[in-house]
């Protein structure tokens, strides 16, 4: 079985990105699961082009895209990708789409095809803060998440995909008035746990992970 894990280059004026740093520390294998990695540009359009190229090259069974969600305190597995681009800040090429679809005429949303509740339970069992998130934002992270699931659905690719948002690293949080953070080694361990769970099962568990608001 093969997995492709993607991360992003630094963006938004940050000198580092924990998703970028974590990919460099992933092992090439987790048991029978072979792991390929790819850094994506934090740029609308270009990121999807790079992702599609990586999927063609790796022919993965599992794709886990990883991105930074500064301000979150937990590893957040995303449930849904929405067909909208609404950028609060410009991307790394100065592009700032507002109220545009990721894919013109595409479905309003796609749901992850990874067992995210089982993965969250495993993360918590390992002592890592984790949650199911119902909002991947409207920046390049959601753009890639939606694009991945759209490509898989429309091209009938035999892969399962999802998105993991990670907190700031401590060095970043120190510049953000004490925002929540997580050590890089815990982020890497979290990615490994998500991959292990995804490789071991297709079905998810029934557990209350909804949000009240």
C-alpha cells in the first residue's frame, strides 16, 4: 500500500511552515505502507497542478494533505471541503480570489474519504490533542482538499483522501502573543498515526465529534 503526504511551503509572511518541516521527518515506510511526500506551493491553481502531478507519479492508495491552521490547539482532521475560494490574504504569488469556485460547476462540497473519527480517537489515545473539524477555511488548504477529492471522484481514481490541519510550532507561537502550538515531533507522530489508521481500515467509527454553534 502507498501513501502520498503533501505539505505547503511557508506563506503569509511566516519564515517556516510546520507542514513543510514535518514532511522532511517522515519515514519512507510505516510497516507495509510506503510513504511518498510532496511540498506544494502556497498558490491557488499551482498547488493543484503540483498535487495532480504527485498523484500521477506516486499512484497512492491514500493521500493526506497537511497544512497550517495557526491559532488551533489540536491536530484537526477535516470532514468537508467546500467549493469556494475567498482569500483573506494574498497567496505566495499575490493571487487573492474572492467568492470564486475551486471548480466551476463542481459540487458544493466533498466529504473526506478517510476514517477521521477513528484517527482522532487514536491520536487522543497517543496523548495528542485532536479533533474533527468541519471547516477547512477558504484559502489554499481548502482549495487543495476540494481539488484532491474532485479529481478522485471525476477521474474515478482508486484513492482515499483527506486533510490534516496542524498548529503553530512553538517558535511561531512565541511571535503570536502566545498562540497555541505543538512540538514538531508530535506533529510528525500525529501524521504517522493518521496514516496508520487510514491504512488499517476503510470504515469509520461512530463517535460524537460534532460542534455546537
